[in-house]
């Protein structure tokens, strides 16, 4: 159970401690931040509201710890990560329990997020050993005017202290996707977990603590982003920010200093459906892509752009599947569970009302109870409706009927987002042309958008982000290149 057994030391009374200097601590602020259970809408957990002084201390320890960590052999860093992965997977139940209670993730998805995270950590350890164990050797005579008098050796070196800020919807997986690459590459890390999801993250961090990482190398400071966020992101001790979330990331990018940024932000992933598509496959993917975790995935299908000639059939097929979705509590592993907060539910409702006023066709009756919103398919959406462009982050999916492929591509490209998209057709040549024309970081052919598997490159264009994630890209992003040039007094050519 959460906060018991090996996790008892992370709890003080009813407030979870924060983690710094290899210890679990109470904040001197004496203040706690409440985490509201989206299902009961009552306080489920409390975490420390860390002070600026505590953030300063965590940054100082991270800086010191990083210097010796960078001199720790790569195989040893990997060994500790493998250990943390095993401990995390062993304790999947209490961590998953927190995900159920604080972000209303369906029980099975919560458990698979934890297992996926353990696998990510192990894969990252292996990939790090491979790619960080190799550098480059260049010779000077390939560039005009040079003889072979210079040998250039390049290696990948750590950046220093990485600040990791994940969002509420994958508070464990999107935290370890930053922690593991940072650590294998020889960096230290300060984690600011999302408030909804903080307790899951604290449990996960304890698994790293139990694995025996050096003190100060990892810290986890809790508190509201709106209160300590700016202090963290503008902190002079931070050498790189890896952030996943919404528009907050755009503001952070403007405020951060001259440091590398990895930003994975919102999306409005379009699903383009051509006349020749396998409509059963499309319907199944729209359900999975649009409604899993109640649409609260950056990679959720957020607008369907279907050719008019097949729209009626597709909408009927999707409607039939929507009717089969179970709605209720995450503990019961329902498909549709309450969205993360009341303000999120209100925002979604605003989009639904706007669509109603402007004449959208409701395929189901709109129904809401507290934070629980029943799945809703909205047909005949037009570009003047907010939901044609905005990201609901909830179980409401708009359908726009199109008369040409160009119309679909144009709608997709007119969005300020450019995360992923997908196209359904049996014609692979057409699919490639459409994929090339879509201004998004990834296009899936004949499947719904997805970030995973976690080693695939994952990136957004436009307001959807900066840089690329995925295990290999994150390791590379959290390093820089150092060259050492050996200058020879006379040219030397290696003979066979
Ligand atoms: N592209 C991608 O990979 C993904 C993108 N997303 C996007 O994230 C959004 C939903 O997630 P949500 O958690 O609500 O996103 P937010 O942007 O609201 O929050 C993300 C994180 O930023 C923190 N934060 C808030 N204010 C600040 C600040 N001023 N400075 C620093 N950090 C701050 C939050 O902390 P606190 O919780 O304490 O406010 C949280 O940890 C959606 O737009 C979704 O598309 C989500 C997942 C993946
Ligand atoms: O936040 C998200 O939406 C995740 O990055 C999605 O991950 P998935 O597509 O692999 O579920």
C-alpha cells in the first residue's frame, strides 16, 4: 500500500516528504499542498510546499554530486539504473495505487505505466552504455588545404544539472523518461513533479533511493508550479530543462537562460481517413486513440478528418463502439474515468457548449457528473467551432467531414500544434505523400498516434515542442560534445 512498508519513511503524518541530499525531509515552510482525488473530489494526499531556500540547497547538492557522478564508470551507472528499474517494477502495486487515486488512471493502465517505466530505465541503461561508450575519430586531411597532421577525438560529456518537469498524465513514465537519460549520461537531476501525480512520483523516486544512488544526485522538490516554477526554471544552477506539459512550456522557453531545452507540449493530433480505408480498423483506432485515459494524452486523436463519402459509415461504427465504453471509477478499471480536475471538466464543457450553440451533431447525449464526463462524439464540426482547434484533454472527439485530401492536410497544418497525426488508407503511396505533407513531428500510417515504444523518436513541431525525445535522443540531448585535437609535427598516414 502507498506510504507503508518500504515507503513508510517518505510519509510524515499525513504529508509526504520531499527528497534532497539522499534524505526524505519536511519543508521548513510548514505548508502543505493538497492533492485532490479526481473521483471523490476530496483531498487524497498532501505534499510539502518547498521553499526557495530548499530549492537552492537541492541545486547546490546536485552540482556537487554531479562532479563525482561524471567520474563514475558508465557500467556502474547502468548497474544502478537496472537496480532502480527492478525495484520500481517490484513495487508496481503501491505506485499504481497512487496513480489511480491522484490522477484517476484506470487500474490496469496505472500498473502498465509503472512496468513500462521500469523497462524504460533498463533500456536507457543499455542504450547509454552503447552510445556513450563510443566517440568519433576525425582526421584533418579530408578538409581542403590540410594534411593529416591533426587527429580529433570527440566524446559526449554531461551537461550538469538537469531540471525535469513532467505533466500530470504520465507522472511516473514522463519523469523517468527524463531521469534515466540524465543519469546514464553523467548528469544530476532535480525533479519537480506535477502536483496531481506528485505522490506517485515520490514513490518512484524512493525506488531510486533504495537502489543506492549517491546522495544529492537526484532530488524531488514539491510545490505548486505556479509558486516555485519560475524560481526553478530561471535558477542559475540549472544547465538544461526537460519539460513536458501544456502552454506553460512556451512561457518557460521565453524565460529560461542560454541552456538546452527539451519541450514536449500540447497537440491536436489529426486522424485523416481516406475513402479506401479499412473502416473497422479506423473505428477501433479512433476509440483507442481518442478515448483511452479519457482523452488525456498529448498523443490522443483530437480531430477526425474523414472523407464525406465514408463519413456516415465511420461515424456509425465509432458510435457503436462508444456505446460499449465503460464509464466510472478508475479502481474498477473503467475505460472512461473522471478527468483530472474540476477546472479541466469545466474547460471541456465550455468546448462542448460552444459546439452545441454553433450546430454540431451530438452522437450521444452530453452527460457530466462532477469530473466524470461521458464519452462524446461530435459530428459535423466546422472550423468556426473552438473544438476544431483546441485541445479538450478529455473524452470528447470532434469529426470534420472533408471533400478532398488537401482539405484534411490544410486543416492539420493550420493548427498551431504539430505533434503527431495519422492517416488511414490502403494505398501506401498516398499515405507517404500525405505523411510528408503533414506538418507534424510524427505521422502514423494505419494506426492511432502514440509516443511509445519509448525508444522511438518523439517530437513536436510548432507550438508542440522543441527538440526530440525518445531514449536515444534524450541521452544525446543531455550531453554535449567535447573534442581533443592531437597535433602532429609532421603529417602521418596510417598504412595497411
Ligand atoms: N507532448 C507531450 O509529450 C505531452 C504534452 N502534454 C500536454 O500537457 C498538458 C496537460 O498537462 P498539465 O500537467 O496540465 O500541463 P501543465 O503545463 O499545466 O503542467 C506541466 C508541469 O508544469 C508545472 N508547472 C506549472 N506552472 C509552472 C511554471 N510556471 N514553471 C514551471 N513549471 C510549471 C506543473 O506543475 P503543477 O502541477 O504543480 O502546476 C506540471 O508539473 C496538455 O496540454 C498536454 O497536451 C502532456 C503529456 C505529454
Ligand atoms: O502524455 C502523453 O500523452 C504520452 O506521452 C502518451 O504516451 P503514449 O502515446 O505512448 O500513450
